[in-house]
C-alpha cells in the first residue's frame, strides 16, 4: 500500500468516527428517577436542561406497581386525567421509550395522586437527530432556549482532528524513513 492510500485510509476512518450518529439516552429525572418529586416542578426543570431529538431514548426508572408511564394529550397532562392515553400504559419498570415523533410529548403517572403532585413530564422533540456532539448539560446555568443542534465540526473538534492527523502522519513518516 502506498503512502497516499495509507493517508487516505486514515483520513476516511477519522471522518467516519467524527460523523457517527449517537442516540442520546435521557434518564428521566436523572438520579431522582420516575417518582413523585418533592419539588412539584422537578420534571419541568429537568426537561428544560435537556435537548430531545428524534431517535433519542427516554429511560423511565421506576419499580413495577409503584408507578407507571402513560403518554397523554396536552389537556390530559394539564388536568392529570388518564382516560385517553396514547397507546398503552406502561406498567413494567424500568422502561425505555424511543422518541420516534417530533414535537410535543406529554407523559404522566396514572397511579393515585402522583400526577397532580408533579409526576408528569412535557418535552419537545426536535426533528434533527442528535449528532452525539451535544455539550454536557450544566445544571447551574439558566434553562437554555437554543434548539439548534451543534455543528458537526466545531472549531475545537476540527483542530483536534487536525492534530490527530498530524500525529499519525509524523508517526507514519517515522516508520517509513
Ligand atoms: C375522562 O373521564 C372524565 C371523568 O370520568 C370524563 O368527564 C371525561 O369525559 C373523560 N374523557 C375522555 C376523553 O374519555
Ligand atoms: C435502556 O437503554 C439503555 C441504553 O441503550 C440500556 O442500557 C438499558 O438497559 C435500557 N433499559 C431497558 C429497561 O430496556
Ligand atoms: C414509535 O414508538 C412506539 C413506541 O415505542 C412504537 O409502538 C411505534 O411502532 C413506533 N413507530 C414508528 C413509526 O417507529
Ligand atoms: C414546544 O415548543 C413550542 C415552540 O417553541 C412551545 O410553544 C411549546 O410550549 C413547547 N412545549 C413544551 C412542552 O415545551
Ligand atoms: Cu407514580
């Protein structure tokens, strides 16, 4: 194999690695899990610091029989009524739900007074699949209003890529000569 095809191969591999799409798994409520929260707006806060994209997974962490998950229309979310759920009520926990429709989604727990006490989640799913290059969420910052996904090549990852290529290239030269 000649020098150019070697370099071409390395470049191709790096490009493929850069562009690989990763599905984001959102653990609802993070450490809190899916429960009746102490803070009635806990899931609203959690939703505001997460960016949801088509194909992402919502992971509801709860014990079977203690809670459940039902997707409902907006009105039912607001009034906490569970007699017109979208699809079946998921009673077995923990469970993963793939976000395969963009736009608003509303989820509630149908057990007892859980929903009215804050066990309800409203999210907005953007139509752009995530690139896996999402910045880490920082709880200390005010909720972000940005819905634009990050560019596939940020300045930082671009220069990181350049230095990796440079490193491999110099290694190659060292081996060849
Ligand atoms: C849900 O139940 C309430 C009370 O039982 C009733 O008033 C309402 O019409 C029902 N809604 C639907 C969509 O079935
Ligand atoms: C949910 O998805 C995550 C990531 O793919 C996986 O680790 C976990 O086991 C899944 N949980 C369930 C209940 O399927
Ligand atoms: C969307 O997800 C639901 C539940 O996860 C599933 O039942 C349905 O078949 C999916 N629809 C498409 C178009 O993949
Ligand atoms: C989803 O986004 C639309 C448009 O920005 C906004 O009006 C709506 O309130 C949002 N819904 C939720 C559940 O965040
Ligand atoms: Cu519950």
